[in-house]
């Protein structure tokens, strides 16, 4: 099993920044990619950013140039960060961390990000 612990959400004004963290522990050797997804009220969950074990990244068009995903591999855990800059009202959502592993995917519990005007 893989355990995911998210942190870093909160309330921020438009134009501000936040950094989300997701720490993965357990069977981290089985993880092939990690990502951040978000779900706003009344909308489907969508990919925000993803990073593979090899370091390849991809982003939703809506966050390109504003968000950056990175990862830090330690001996017993993997931490993935999402640096969010120039936040907009539309970025308000619950942000979920996901670990893609073999044979299962794992999700974090989510962290709320609220952008105010």
C-alpha cells in the first residue's frame, strides 16, 4: 500500500501563491508517476499537473506558466510539490494528490484551495 499525506492548502488572494505538498510512503518503489488533480464544486475532477518517476511533467493548459510540479525522492518517501503562482479565482477547488502505482492508484484526502478577490 501507499500512503499519501497532503498539506499546504488555504485561503489566498488572487495573484498570490501557495505551495502544496504530498508525501508518499509505503510501497513507493511501485509508484511510476504522481500528480495533482482538482475538483471545483459542480465540476469533474481534472488533472492539474503530473510528474513521472523519470521527471517528465505535463500540465493542464489552464495552469501552464503559473504552476510547477516537482518531486523530492528520499530513502523512505517521495514528496511531490505543486508551486502555484498568479492564482486566479478559477483555481479555487479541492486539490487531490494521486500516486499511480502497480497494480493500484492511490488518492489523498484532498486539500482546499480558495482564491479570493
